[in-house]
C-alpha cells in the first residue's frame, strides 16, 4: 500500500509469518505477495480516512486489536504521527453516534 491515509497501521517488526498473513488477508482484499511485500518493506499494512469510511475505520481498529492480541507490535499512525488506540476507538464511537443520530433524524 503506497497510498497515504489519514489513519494507518504499520508493523514494528517486518518478519513475515503465516499467522500474520492469515490475519491481514481477512482485512485486505489483496494478493498475498502484495501483503508480504508491504510487511517486509515496512509499508502501511492497512489504511483509511477518518470520515466517510466508517466500515474501513472499524476494520482498522479491529485489525489493530487482533494483531496485538496475537502478539504483534503495531504502530497506529494519524496524519503522519504515531497515535494511540484510545483516540481511534473514541473516534469510532463518535462515528457510530453520528450515524445513529442521522438514522433517528431520518425516521422523524
């Protein structure tokens, strides 16, 4: 993934494992060779925008959680700076709240 995103995940260790590829394949519709290259080159392994992309943003948070639970060290990058999962989860909750308010407004 060479495109720049507002929110990105990068691995601290560039070691390719079957377990890592299996996890990433669930979140990326990409060839295994491309995923492997992104890992070994230290490139972004998953990215998305902050707005208008709630599904991908949720995937980014879920992927982070899954990778950390599997023992991988992951960096969350926000607009080029290392960030914290708390910020990302709070933003995801905000997106859910906005979506719910829009749904409510459409019913009324």
